[in-house]
């Protein structure tokens, strides 16, 4: 009983917290999340559009394209993130020149989340009224015009709420990546909070992560609502 | 203007082939409003999509102006579609765009510069009576207003042909009439050729010059609208005409009359145009000294002529009835004995 009280006292004492380290870790987490979200957004939309167009197209060549894309998407979605980081070490080394620090985590973060987001994009695109696409075709629109002027704007609320979910998932992934040396709040919580048994540091890292997640959710909801004119 | 030659469209499914359009031939002349009517599943939606190449025929040719739609290259077809535009039952507006932006969309596709787009949009907004609503989103409009946007959008590239896919089926009767009036107005002002499909006979009656009746992928009857109404030949046409004129209440009251006057015959006089105004019936009544009980009557307007029906109960023997029929048919009035 006494031990428990002692633990709690440490946790809320904040005596071990070095605020400059918290700041740096927060910056690294935000940095990793922002870069990974931006690339995930682009790659996910490209993949999602390929999945959507290939699944509805009548052209023969589209079947293998859909098959291959869907296979890759499912494959990378199925690999647990911590294993994916390890698997990608050689690739990361070549791409980023390092496997440590925030930059070392970014390739794995993108490759882990883009397939997930691609599926969300595909679902969003499938919800577009078929009649609107048909109307654009009846006006003589080509595929590019349909992508830019119909598919993307008409699915924008779904694309935004999808990237919100994905970004929050990415915050979690950066924490996992932190444990094996990527920096950020996960790294802080593990290296300082856990290994040195400074639970007040862990608590601070958790609170900061929660704040980041809430901000992402609120911003995502706001933008999704703003673009939705339905 | 439009020539459909022996067009068949087969949809292959795993188990069977569906002949959605079956050996259809028809033509539409410049400036005409041509209607295709049929119950759902008759193949009319597929038929109208053959006109702008949204569906390609399995066999046969679709010719619009000088172009064979069914054998054009994709880029040429896309170009052609700017001149063969379409409006839809559910309007199919982009919710993410305002009224003005929706109308501007086909102009963007056609690569029209921004200045000209704005000018054209303004013209069209005025034409369809939506001035002041340019910056509204579709979700802020009523059904009728949405269809007006659809029409304005379809007109933005100054097409020669307008295809209407059940354009009024999602609208209430009053709004339907407004939209139909608008279609006639733009036909007259822009010298459009309009092809519309519908399952509502009054749409055909109100604005079409000619019409075709479709059943099971085939055109079973075609002709000028007045002729279809006056003298329908195929059973499907008869049903549509009957639906437009009779309602169930009339049929019910006939039953009552039969009960009250078992010896009476119920006759239906049909007349067209100028005869509808002459006092033929009263002349006949005097001449043959008949007791005549008027049950119901109506005069309907098609887009260029009126025609009407009169249901009467007369106690008359077969001999007089034949004389009566002969005399009336001299006046171009048709007589039918309603089934017991």
C-alpha cells in the first residue's frame, strides 16, 4: 500500500521532468506525424483512386491492376507495424541515409499507413453518387477531369475524416517507432519513463500525446464539416 | 437529325443474356420533341444512353447529325457529347459546387475561358429563372430548382440535342408542368431537338410531337402523339392512354350505372380538335329521340391540338346503335361500347 502511494507521488511530482526534453520529443512526434500524414494523404489517394477506377472499369487490363494493387495494399496492411520497421531497415538506410531518429521512422510510417488510408479513400469514392459520374461523362469529361473535378471534391469530407483517423493512428505508430530509436514522445516515455522508472515523465508524455490527438480530431471534424455542402 | 438503325443492346450476365434494347429503329427530326414511353424495365433508359454513347450498341447504328455515335473514337465521342447533352431524373448535380459552378462545369470541360464562362452562366441562370440563386448549393434548392440547374448545365455548350432521362419523374405535378414548359421554351428558342423518356403519359401528351411506346426492349407503336391518344393500337399504348384519361373512380361509377340501368349501354365518344366544340351529341339526341345520361367527359390538350372523350349511358337497341355509329363517324367522332 505504501509503495503504491509512493508511486503515485512520484507520478504527480513532475520532479524528473526535463521540460526541454519534453519539448524536443513533442516536436519530433509532431514532425514525424505531419510528414507521414502528408505523404500518406498523397499516396493513399493515388492508390485509392487506382483501386476505385480499376474495380469499376470495363477495360480488360484493369483486372490485373486491381488485383496487384489490392494485394499489395492488403499485404502491407497486414504486417504489424513494429515488424514492418525492422523489415524496412535496409530500404530506410538507402532512402533516408539513417535508420535512427525521426527521419528513420518516416518510410515505415508512410508504408504502414498509406495502404490503410487507400482503403478509406476507396470507400469514400464508392459512396459518390454514380449518377454524378455519369453526368460528367455525358458532358464529355475525360478520366482526368472526372478525377479532379468530380471524384476528389465530391468525396472530400470522407477523404478528410479518413486522413484524420489515419493521422491519429500515425501518432500511435510514432510512439511505437520511438521505442526502437525514432525519437519523439514514445521514445521519451520508454527510455526515460520506463527504463529509469520515472513515471512522471511517462504521464507527461501521455498527456501531450492526448493533446495532439484531440487537436487532430477537432481540426479534422472542422474541415470535414466545412467542405461538406450536402 | 437522329437515326437509330436496328439497334440491339445485350447485357451479358453470368447466367443469361438480357436484351435490353431489341432491334429498335427510329428517327427524330430536327426541332422535334420525341418521347419514348414504357413501364420500368422496358429498356428506355438503356435506349437513351445509346444516343450519347454512355452505352454502346451490341449491333446496329446510332447516327446523330453526321456522326455515327456507335463507331466514334473516344476523344471524338467526348467532343460530340458537348453537343448532345443530357438531364437526369435525380438531377445529378455536384453537391460540392454552387449553382453557378455546376452550370459552368461543362464549359470547363470544353475549355472555355473564365470570362466567357461567367457570361454564359449568367445568361443561363436568367433563362431558367434562377437569378439570385447562383451562389446557393444544390442542397439549398427544391427539386424543381435543381432540375432547372440541370437544364441550364445541359444547355451551356449550346447543344443540338437534349436527352431527358425521366427528367420530371422525381417532381410533383406542378413542378413537372413548369419544367415541361421550360423544355418547350428552350426548344423554341434554341432550336433544340429533344428526346425524352418517361413512364408518365401526361408528359408525352403535354409536350411531345411524336412518341414511341416501348415494351420488352422493342418499340411496339410509334406515331404522332394525337394519333396515339385517339387511336392506340397496341395494348400497352391503350393502357397508358387509359391511365391518363380514366381513373378508378370512373370505372366504379360505371358499375353503379349498370346496376341502376341494366338495359343501358355505356358508350364512349371520342372527338378531336374542332369537333369537340360542335353540338353533335345534342343533335343526335334530338334526331333519334334518345334518353342520354352523361357519365363523364373531358377534353385534354396535347401540345398542338385538343381531344376529348364523353362517356354516356343510353338505352338503345343494336339497330339504332349502328345508325348512330355511322352518323357520328361521319363527323369524325369515334364510338366505342364499353365492356360490361
